[in-house]
C-alpha cells in the first residue's frame, strides 16, 4: 500500500513540477531571445493529457482537454485581435500546455496571475523611467480612438508602445501558485 501511495503522490505532484520547470526555461529563453520555443511548449499538451488520464482516467483526461481549451482561448484572442502585438504565439502555446498540465481551474489562476503580474511589472518599469503620465495619456487616446470615427482617430506611433516579455511573468505566477498550493497543504 505504501508503494502505491508513493506512486500516486508522485503522479499528483508531477504536473505542477513539470509546469514549474517548463516556465523556468520559458522565462529564461523569453528574456534572452524574445521567443518561447515550440520544443518546450508543444510537448506540454500531450504530457498533460497523458498525466490527466493516468491520474484519474477519463475525468482527468477531460479536465486536461478543458484546461487546454480554456487557457488557449483568451491568449489566442489577444494574439489574433492584436495581430501579434499584445502577446506572442509562444505565450499562447505555453498557456495551453499549462492548462493541460494543471487543469482548468489552476491553469486559469496561473493565466490571470500572469496577466496581473505583467501589468504590475509594466507599471513599475514605467514608474522607474518616469513615464507613468505619458502611459495614461496614450491609454486615454487608445480608448478614445475606439469610439471616434475613423477620420478623427489619432495614430499611435509604434515607438510609443512598450514591449515586455511575458515568460518571466508566467514563471513567477506558476511558481507562486505552486508555493501557495504547498503552503495550503501544510495548514490543512
């Protein structure tokens, strides 16, 4: 019974451990190159599906599929509607893989936390550069542009847009989630 329980514990912890390892590598490569490679993101999907099936059968497989689809939907929408300026394809594939590994609830928690962290990182970077007010003005014009007729819209110069790497935010969110999960188990 002890060997079986150890195996089940190993399999229950494996998806989160793989998610933490994958996001650590993704953060490093994204920070260095601006890309998250397919060789890292694409295997997460089948591994998540297999681990879900091994852990709890058809229910686990279904949860992995649902997690993948839900965690893919919002980032893909951002990618599609921004034409790749708001988020990159590697980020979208990483989120889908994390959804498959972690399931819908945890995957969406990590995704929302990542987006919030990225916004906080951006505000801190702008505050450091003394550009917060300029950001607020640009944001106001962008919001106003959406309701103005095309003839009255002001173009936004590309040099005024800020680019940030999302990989580090995804990594911090995943590791934060893992930490909180383990702290929760200590107190329950």
